[in-house]
């Protein structure tokens, strides 16, 4: 069975942005971004996704993938 996978870590590495920098840019606590980065969440708000896309200059599909596993 497949699952949704967050690729925030990969996009952050591509953009060479730290967790602290991203946290300040999107207004989300480091602890919550860390959970997103490590895939330890079961949901993400659209407002958070929009803020991440704006800060990272990417599309939602760059951050979220479906793994058919």
C-alpha cells in the first residue's frame, strides 16, 4: 500500500536553507517544521503549504509525493 511522503528535507537542501531560516520565513515553529521535515505528521494545513511554497519558490508537488511502495 502506498503513502504520502513529504520531501521538505530535499527541497530545503536544494535551496540551501536552514530550518531556522525557513521557520522565520513561514512563521512556523522550528519544532513543527522539524516534524514536517522528518515526516512525523499526518496532516498539513493548506496555509502552511502555501507559505512553504512561497518561501522555497516551489510547487506543492515538489514537497509532497505519493509513494506507490
